[in-house]
């Protein structure tokens, strides 16, 4: 079975959210078998910065749903959207 790299856009609830702490909480929330290989940051507007963690997951049924659900349940997360997905 192969692996998939998914770049996921995570929007914090406000510009005041500590992005380093949020990144740690996202890593802690990952389902078994998934890991974050890198996290990029991009300015959105009005001081708000989006996180773009690239998550490596096994290529199996369900795809990125488990990771998306885990990220949605993390404190200070406003929204979660898949940006890109590709096999590695």
C-alpha cells in the first residue's frame, strides 16, 4: 500500500491564536499512521494567517477524512479544507 501527501488548509479562529501552539495541537490530534511532514503559513487578510500542514497518510479507503475530522476538533480551528492531494 502506498502513501498520500495531503496539503490541508487550517484557518484559526482569530489573528490572536498562537500558531506554534496550534501546530502542536494539530500534530497531537493526528490519527494513527499519519504524520505532518511540514507546515507552511500564508497571510490571508487583516493579520489572519492560515496554516497549511502537509500530512502523510496511508493510501486507503476514506482518504483524508480522518485527518480533516481530527483537525476540526482541535481548539481554535475555524475551518479545515483539503488544498492538494497526491500520491508519493
